[in-house]
C-alpha cells in the first residue's frame, strides 16, 4: 500500500511538506505543491482518514446507522443524507446493522474509537444504555433520552389520515396490520392514530400485530386470513408489508381494491414499475434526511436546539389499491 513516505520520496520533499499539501495547511511554494500533487496522482495515493482524524482531533466523517440498506425507504433516506453531507464536504460512513442489536453496539463502539464527527441512527432495539452524548447524535423515528434529537414524520396524523381514506374508499371494517418492536418508536403512533380516528368516526376496526421482526411471513398471513375473513380494508405499517399482503391476498382469491382497500406507509412504491401502484401515506424522506443533517451540524457546533422531537407532516398519495 502506498504511504505518505512514498509520495514524499517521489516528489523529492519532506513528509511534513506532503502533509501540509494534503491538509492545505502551512505555506508551500506553488512549484513544490505541484510536485506533490503530481506524485499523489501518479501513485494513486489516498490519505488515511482515520489516522488524520486522530492526529488533527477533528473529522469530516458522519456515520449513518441503518437496520437494512435493502429497504427502499432506508436507501432513499441514505441517498439524501449523503447528498446533504457532500454539500459541506463531509463523507458518509454507512453502518448496515441488519437490525441486530449486537452489531449496532459494535458499530457504536467502533465509531467512538474512530472519532467520527457525528452519527445519524435508526434502531428499534433496546440499546439505550450504550448510547451516549460523547458524539453528536440525531435519531430518526426513535427516542433515546432528552439530549438526543429525534427527527420523524407525523406518524400519528398518518394513521388518522389512512383510516379516513379507507373509509372514504368504502371500507366498513378496516384492519391495522403491523409488528411490535421491543422498544417504543415513533412508528407505533401510526397504530394509535388509526385507532383514535376509527373511534371518533364510530368505525368497527381490527388490530393485527406480531412481535418484530416477523420471522414467518406465511404463518403471519395465514393467521390473519383465517381469523379476519370479513376485513374490507387494510392499513399496513409499511409499504413493504402492504405489498406483501396484496401478493398473498391475490393468491387467496381476494381482489384489491374490489374486495379489500389497501394503504401502506412510506411512499416508496409509487413507481409505475409496481403493479398495482400502492395508495400510501408518503413520508417526506428528503426533508427528513436533510433536516437530520442540518440539526446534526448544529449539535456538532454546540448549538442548543429548540426542541427534542421534530415532526414533519405527511400526505396521502392515491394509488390503485383504494
């Protein structure tokens, strides 16, 4: 592996001179700077970011902790977070935990040691005792303590809106379909909003939930179809669960939206590549991502934030399933 000493030797300068060119610090003659830059390019040398962070006691690296990069919502979120960071010269370190608490703890320990500038995290596991404020953190959808800022969509209003839209589409016995995480997260407010709005309107409803993660999809849906054959509307806690329901309902001979109206939550399946196009509660993913980074910048600069939780409005997107 090419080292800074190799660059210095090729350019015919001291290692300190190469360091000043890389870090753009100290006086370097233009002709010398050009020699160093040419040597860097010829050797295809990349500075060791972690080593530089320790030496300079500062970092331009922000970590993003995700349960899964395969989920389209998380992928879209990561895209906008990286774009917002890039505008200020920061780099993104992606930590894909697979939703495993032990892997999240490993990443948190690693990030503390490597002195990243800040962390944006999404976790639904009970790792509260291992999350500290020694690194600026912004959480998405999850509360840890009063010192850690949370950015989320208005999940409660989303649940209310979904119920109203199902009723408007003709549903008389709608069901909420979801899963229960081990710790409270803002996503649980989707269920609460659904229930509260149903009771306000005097609508008969069903709540169907299992522990998260759902380990046996077949058993999950078999029980639902067997227990609630008269359901004519479904509000699924995510678009992915809604899409899974539609696929399995079709195999059961249930037609969507003729027999059952379906609404998801996230807004990831509004592409014409999906059939049918899902009616959904659209989260403002880009705004959530960019706000998270802007708030993180404030925390990195020691600025006191006005509130603990920042909730962003959602909207209903009509598709072909209601």
